[in-house]
C-alpha cells in the first residue's frame, strides 16, 4: 500500500538528492573525471524521470500493493545514491586534510593524485551503474503501471508561524463540564468505605483524553486536596509493570529507583514509598485488559490511604471494565460551536474568523469533516494558518484523503493532509521521528543534532544549521505534530500516538524500533534507522547484534535509556550512551553524531577516532574516568559540538584546538601547565562561534596576562554561561599578583547571562564585573579567599541571583557594593536571591541611607546568610518581596523583624537565638498587618534557642503547616491546639520537654508527628490524641515515656506508620489496641513493651504489611521461639527480627504468614532451627546475619535446616549471597517516614546547602519574629 504521504516523502528526498549532486564540492572533486561526471548526470536524469510521476501515482494507485513495492524500491535507490554522494564528499574532505597536514608533500605529489584516486572512482562508477540499472527497471515498471507525469502540491515555501514551543493548557474548548466531572470524581470521598477508586476517561484517539486528564491533574482544587504524591505515567500499548513501578518510585522518592529488575524487590520499595500516602496516580493511554494489571492497581490503592485515586485514560470501554473502574467518564465529540472556536484559534492569524466570508464558509465545512476530534481540528487548523488563498482551502476541503480508509491504520485524514502540505524541508525531519518509540520523551537539542547528522537541514547564509533546525522544530510544534511532554515539563517533547502512527507510516520499513521483550518483528534489509529501548538484558543485546548484521545500510542507531554494554557497528549517527568503546569506530567515516555519554569505563578515546572527518557532534558527558582526548582532535574539522560535562578526570586539552573553526559547543577547556603537547588558553581566541556554556579550568596555569587576552572572551557574543575556575587555594602557593592581570583580560562579552568565578587567588576583582555586564542575571563568587572587597554589583541592571561564598578576606561590605561612579539606579533592583555564606571574617554590613535603602532589594525573595560568625549590625530595613529568610550560625547579627520589613515572608528560620523566650505578637501588631502575615506563614524552624519556653495563645499561628523545633532546652510543653492547620511537627533534642497538650478537643489536621531525643517527655494529651488525619507517628529516645496515647484505635484511624525506639518504660499498647489501618510497625529496644509482645494482638490489623522488632542482645530476654504467642496477621509481607539473645527456633507460626515475601533475622546467637514444615511459598528473600549456629549449616547448603529454605529464590547469609544475587530493595521503612518531606527541602540548590547531616532540620524558615520587633537572633 502507498499513499500521498509516502510519495511526498519521496519528493522531499529527491529534492535534497539533486541539491547534493550539484553541490560545488561534488562538482569540483569530479572535475576532469568524465566517466563519473557522465554517470552522475545520467543518474540525475533518471531520477527526474521517476519524480515526474510521483504525484500521479498518489492520485491513481493509492491502494495498490504493487505500487507499494515500487515506491519502496525507489526509496532504497535514493538512499543508496545519497550514500554514494557522501562517499565522494568524504573522500574529498580526507584529501583536503592530508593537504593541510603535509602541504609540501602534497604539492610534490599533486600530479599523482589522479592515479591514486582511480580505484576510488572505479568503485563509485560501478555503484552508480548498478543504480542506473535498478532505475531503468523501475522506469519500465512505472510505464507498465500507467503512471503519468503531473504536477502536485510540492515545494511551496511557507512563512514561519511564531511559536513558543510549549503546549498551552488553556488551548481547550468545550471541556469545562468534562473537567468539572473528573475533578469531582478525584475529590469525592468514597462514603462506602471501599478503598479501591479507579477512575477512567474513555474516548477514541485524538478526542482529548490526555488533555482532560492534564487539566484535572493541574487544577488548583486538586492541588489543594493535599495529595502527598502526584504521579503521571504514560503506559502506552505495552503495560510493563516493572517500568510502571520504577516510574512511580522515581516520582515518589528523593532517590532514583533501584537498578534491580526483580518485580518482588521493586514491589517492596513501591510499598515503602506509597504506604500511608494519599496519592493521585495518572496512567495515561492504557490498553491492557489483563487481570494481573487490575490486581496491580488494586494493590497500589491498598498501599495508600483511602482517599488515594488512580485515573486512567483509554480508548476502550473494555479496558475500564477490566481495570474495575469505580467511575467512568466517557469523553464525547466536541460540540460544533466549540469545534469552530478551536479551529479559529489555530487557523486564523488573529485567532478569529474576521476573514473572507468564502474562506469562513469553507472553513466550517472543513471543521465538519474533522468530526469533533480536537487533534484533527488543531492539525488542519495549523496547516491552514499558512494559507490565505481560498482556492487552497477549497483544494484541502475537496481532497479525497478525507474519504480514504487506510487499512490497518487509525491515521486521521486531517493528519494525512497536514503532512501532505508540509513544506518539503520538514517532511524528512518529521518522518525521522518514527525512530523514537511511542510516547518517548525526546529533547529538542538532541533531535536537531540528529537531523543535522542526517543532512536534513538546509544551509543558510544568515543562520547556523542549529538555528535552522530549531526553526524546523518550532514549525512542527506550531503544526501540533510535536507537543510538550506532560512528564518532563522543562525540555521534553512527545508525539501523540496517532501522529507517531503517521510518522511510522511515512517511514515504512526504512525505520525500525526494537523494544525489550518484543521479538515479533524482523528487521528488513532496507532499514536505515534503528532504535532500541530497554534496561539491560544479554538476550536483548544478542537480538540487537542480529539486527545490525541484517541491516547493512544503517544510517542511525540509537540506544535509548540503555544501562549495559556491548559493541555495535553502524554509520552516520550513533548513540552509544552506556556502551563500551568499540575499536572499530574509526571505520565509520560517514559518522556525524557520536554519543559516548555515561560510558563510565572509558579512560582514553583511540587516536583513530580522529579519522572521522565528517563528525559534527561528539558527546562525552559523564565519562568519569576519561583522562585524555586524542592528540589529533584538530582533524575533526567539521566538529560543531564537543560536550565534556562531568569528565572529572580529564586533565588537559589536545593541541591545535583553535583549528576546529566550526566548533560551537565546547563545554570545558582545561589550561595545561605544560608547554608542549596541549592547548594554551590563547587557542580559544580563534573559536569565534562558541556559544552556550563554557567552563575554563586550571586558570592558575595561564602564563601571562597576554595569553588571557588572546582568549578573546570579550568578543564571544554567543556565550551565555561562563565559569572561570582556578585550582583551590590549598593547591597553589598563596596570593598570586599575576592573576589580577589574567582576570582583567578575561573580560566577557556584554551578552553574558551567567558568570562564576571560582577559587580566584588574586587580591581584587576586575572592574568589568560590576560595570560591563548589562545582561548578567546570575553571578557566583566562590572561594576567592584572598579578595578583601566585593566588586560594585548593585548597578548590574539584570542581576537576578547573587552567590557570595567562601570570601575569607572580606571584613566589610561597604556602600561601594551598591553603587559605582558611572551610574546610580535603585541598587539590586531585580535581585531575587542573595546568598552570603562561609565568610568567617566579615564584620560589618553597611547600608545606604534610609531614603535610598528602602529602594534597595525591592524584588528580593530569598535571603540566606550562613556561617558568618563575626557579622554585626542589622539586616536591610525593608524587604517588601522577601519570602524566605535563612540565618545560620551568625551569633552577633541583629535584625529588626517587623511586619513592615517582611510583609509577605513565607518561610524563615532561626538558629542559636539564645535570648528568644516566647512567641507572641506584641499588642501594637494585633491589627490589619497580622491578617496579611497569617496568610503567608507556612513553615517555621527553630534551632538551638535555649531560652524558648512557650508559645503564647496570642501568637495566632493558624496558617502554620510545618514546624520543627530542635535543641530548645527550656521548652517544657507544646500546645498542639494553637496550630489548627499544622500538618507536620518534629520536636528533637528538647531535654526538658514533658508533654504535648490539646485542650479544646478539636480534631487536629496534623499528619506527621515525630518526637526524638526528649529524655523527660512523659505524656500525651489526657484522654487521647485526637488527630483523624495522622498518618505517621514516631517516638524515639524518650526514656521517661510510660504509655502511648489513649484511644489510638478510635482517635487515629488513618495511622499507617508507627515507630517506637528506645522507649524503655512503655509497657503495652493502649487499651483497645492499635488502629486497624496500620501498615508498618517498627519497635526497637523498647524492653518492657517487647517483653509483653504476646499481648500485642496484631492479628486484628488486617492492613499490616511490615513488622520490625529489634531487641538488645546485651539485655536478658525470655524469647526462645518466634512468633510463639505473638499472633500475626496473614497480610504481613515483610518481617525483621533482631538482637534476641535467647531465641533458639522459628516455629510453625510462620506457615500462617501466607503473604510473607521478605524475612530478615540478625544477631540471634542461639538461633539454630528454622520452622518445621518450612516457610510459606510466597517467601522469596531470606537474610540472616550474626546467627552463627544457623548460618554455619546454611552456608554448607545441606542438612535439615537448608532443606527448609532451599525453595527460597534469594538467600543472603552474613552479607554473602549463597543463592540468587538480588539484595532487598529496602531494609527499613524509616527512609520514607523518618524525615518530613516538605516543600522547603527543595528550595535551595544542593551545592550551596551548608547544613551537616545531623542538623538537617535547619532549613531555617520562621516568620513569627517579624512581629516581635528587634531581636538578637543569632
């Protein structure tokens, strides 16, 4: 089968081929070689003869399978012709390189060149003759098929439509009612008590299911519903449970998913991350009807709280039924009026139809043909946006593609038309994207470089090829063929699955994607583009090698999301991310794109790689062991992008880097300390096209200021981010007077947006930093320990972020910091973030006079002052936009913290405030200002305030959601009822804290409580702790506590996680038992409680999954058998017992634990026997350590005890695998509940976070002092 889109692809290919045939390079190289010239002329004429009938073929032979074979053969000939032209261009380039390398020798041998090239030309002539024979057969066939010459749509140039390259969520019409219904379902509490809540959106492809799900997912009401986790995953046609699990884990935890592929271990981690959480999970584009997948969803819901929801989108009602959706919303066709509104927005340049009435009438008829499908309307509207001629609109309306049914596809007619009328230069770019699997998130920059490698980008005199590629990309976005990914909001793009079907159809058998586990498809000999997507599998590697052996003419081979290694061979474009380096790489002379990123074992690239004279892009990101680059890198004369980020062991650059005239990206340049064999900084001077980011390292090796001047940074107008880095001061010999001259001559261009100066070892900064960088938005001055003054930065008009760290020599920040002699505007007028850190000798911070000071820092939102122990004086008097204030280890700083100073402060922290006694609002502030303040304050952290005794009722801390109190020795009691909206509280190391108080009997909103290291804490509120929303309850190292809160089973119905550690006086759980919703219990070294564990009665806890009991092997215990009299629920999946000195045997009670998956036993020196009858069949992992009597027999893998565990798939004894090789995915649930996951934990870049691990709560956010007045806070 063939259709217009396939033939349009051919037309575009032929056009590009003709351009290459007549290029000056080819014509000059074959000059004087008449046979080759004649053959190429014949080839062009033969191609023109075939091209003339393509449009006729699309009109007459749309459904003829014979024509399909004919077209595929023609495509194959075109590809082969392109390869021949590439060989000619490559041979020409290699000759020029030889000329440049040995010009004298070449001149002497010039007369011999024709003889040397004779074998090459004979080879080319033979290939062209073979192509002519094939074309002759195709020409005869087209005559037999009766194809006639004609004229089609081809080659019109369209104006480029402006596009932001982002998909707007507001680009929806007629879906408000649908959105409200879905949101109601998401927010509805199931009064029946049924925990399972799967909601389905059902509708045909292109009708807007994903858009509707996104609108609901991002709606402010859903945000306010306080889901602990919101997770989005696109399932697509294959519902691969491990992939879904890994994505959920990645989005629900601070660390990435474990590398294991074992579903059982992933399940353990998944359970840990979701247990006790209210989550919203969107599974987009679900196709599976398998019961196992429904069971998986049900299991996920049982991990979370009852309010958790799963929202799926699917085309098929049967999928919703199979997933046991409790509610289904059927998405119908868009109403006619809304169809027209959507069409108007996309088809008319002003967004409305104030146009020719005839065009308007034609447009309405076109809209009717879209049959209410938003995707079709947007695609055809985006196409017509470029057309203002009514005749073109009429042609599109009357196209027979509207009525053509294409067997075996769901491609919308509107999409076929959209492709047919694409400019020819976009057709191949679009079709190439079929190389990505469905729903794959691709990056704009990477795709543009791949297009460039394939030769799809037209040369331009006024644009770089990258700029041309960006324009092409934006054009495809503007036509709704690409859309921004819902999973990667910043830079990822994706194709709708129906659009992907179109790209696949256009590419046909010339593109091939191999997915792991899919062996149903066979790669063909015509395949030019191959991609494969998987995690890691030896069998899969073998499949790929077989594919590569069959596809001899490959142009692109991409390994997508690969985590393993083998060697492969292919030309033109190659992505080897994660692979081992192949020694045969030098043979790939047509290679344009080479990606070795994440090849962590590569120490050196082979010198032969420099023979890749066509190479345009070389990526070496995260090659952590890479030590050197090849000496002859200069031979890569077409190299445009050299990416070296995170090559931490790379020591120097090769010589003659300045010969890489095409270079645009050079992410790192290292100045060598040697005179020979490596590049000098001056070589940067000739790389005039550098753009993007540049890091220059080891600047202490610059020999003179003149060398720095030769780098010519001030003329590099396209650089956006620059890092100037010297070695740390401890690695150089003190102050270097010569470095002032060096940094003076490293002046940057005025277009620079970000500058970092790191470890500069001169005394002062150059004037150009504060005077000549009008576009600078981010400045970092890091560890410049010998500089004794800051440059005048206040007048930088665009400065948005300023980091000053490790400036040991600075004693005073004087008024010159704000102004300079050349200008005076409001200082730091656009600054939003100011970070002052690790300045041990800083004493004085001068401010401008009051009149000018109120205009300073007018937009500052975040202020961090850390580890400045000598700093005196005050903060700036007026910070009207400040939202976050963090002060750490600044004992002498005084601050006036009034409402007027910080009217919108959201987070503030105080540390080591010895004079703070109580929190209350003074009388003069109990008026209008307090309302504004209450609407802002959400997080408060108090650290080492030894005089803090109480929170007064007048404090009115109603908006507070997160509270952390640490090391406040005078605090005796804490009034919970003063914080009606508090969600999370941590009280740590408050030595004299005795009680939590709750007087009013009001149900608290709190969901997390942790009390840690309070040795005198004795009681919870009398009568019980009323907190129906409490999910996590942790009490550690409270040796005086005698009992847990009363009525836990009634007052804490949502409790999922309970942890008690070193509470030695607690004897039993409260009367009535524990809440039935508990999923995880951890009891450690609570001697009286564990001694009475036979009375725990855990069997009634039908939701319990995880139990951990740790005694103290040094203490006497009477437990000889386990579980013994302890009744356990059958739902238990994970059990850990440790440090029982008298435990001798595990008993038959284990056979009742029919859901048990993981068992860990440790430090039980007398344990010798496993349970008679063995373990339940569900058990898959057993770990035992420091159990010498038992472990000795298990290590021998024989005997009675071994037979009891032999069936278990993974056994780890004393940290040694004796069976299987998988470690448990997690060993303690504390990782999930042990620390509060608050928004503020991500408010600061990691590289600036000064807080040591044990002081992790000091993220410093406190607003109350705003209402206290002048206070010594540090």
